[in-house]
C-alpha cells in the first residue's frame, strides 16, 4: 500500500486490508466485531476516503515523484526498529503462564450465548455510560462536519 | 502459537501505518494510514479479549468504541481536507508555509 503511487489504487488496497482484518475477527470468535468492521470500515469509511480521493484534482499526483529523501530513510529505520522491538517483546512473553493464572470466575450461562448477545448484554449493563457518550460524540461530529462543509 | 502470530501481524501493520503517516505528502493518504494504525490496535484488542477474557469481552467492547471514534475522525478529517483544498487548490503538506503570507 505504501508503494502504490496512484491514490485510488492505494485506497482500494486499504479496502482489501480492512476486509482481510474482518476475516481475522471471525477467526477470533468475535463475529459481531467482524460484521461491524465490514459494515462501518469497508462500507462507510473506505467509501468516504474514496470520495475524498476523487474530490481532489487528479492531475497533480503524477508529478508526485517518490523521492527517497533522508527523512524517508530515517523514518524507515525508526519504524523497523519499533517493529523489531515489538516482535522481540511478543515472542519473549510467556503467554500460556498468563492464561493459566487468569482462568477463573467462569459464568456458566454465558457459554450458551452467541458473541453478539454477550456484547449486547455487556453494553447495556456494564458499559452503558460510554455507549451514551459515543452516541453524543457521533452526533456532534456529524453536525461539525456539515458545518465545516458549508463554506 | 496463534496469539503470537496475530500480534506480530498487528505490530507489522502498526509500523507500516506509522511509516506511511510520517512520510506521506498527501493529506488523504495520511488519513488512510491513520485508519490502518487504528485497525492494527483493534486486532490487538480483539485477540486479547478472545484469549484472556472470554466471559466479559471488555476488549471487544472497547474495539467497537475505537471503530466508532475512527469513523468520527475520518468524517471530520475529510471535511477539513476538502475545505483546505477549496481554499488552496493543493493538498501537499510541505507547502503549508503559505499561511505565512
């Protein structure tokens, strides 16, 4: 995705990445988040990004030659060092000891519910206040985007 | 074994997102790399909630909130980029010193 020059190709490859991440969510036994990712990210956000890409003038992008400046090289060095440190941290942590010590308080009825029902229960009871705040934030953001776009 | 593979994938996507966000000269591409970073973080959350927290799913719920916030900032970001483009006919980040005039 980094190496594609045309921004429309880049936006379509972002869509492909988001669909593949949704398949990973199905693998992790969380079907609600997979469906939410597919609807919201691919269906709404990717289409919004495609609108924003197509709204810009397309002729100025072919002059955007991919210079490999010193800043690019330094950033790639820093990013590969971040990646290597993260991978060594992941591979050095003994995950199975943590799983074994947190295997406690299993609620028996919850094994018969599906994943979306469990999320619904927890959203409505335990996390009700963040749910309301998120809806207020979405409302405010919608009004703000319309106000910015009126000029 | 499975947990580490998905975490390595998430770290890889995160580092690609950081590299693309810093070195993109185009504001719309910066928005796309920011969405990639948020997705990498979401993979981490959902994987941990699957392996460690199958009974209360706190990671899953927080990842739904992260998806909602990412939708919000994508909308606001594209509105801001559109208004900058209407004012200035160009979206290159390294030309933003034109505000000094």
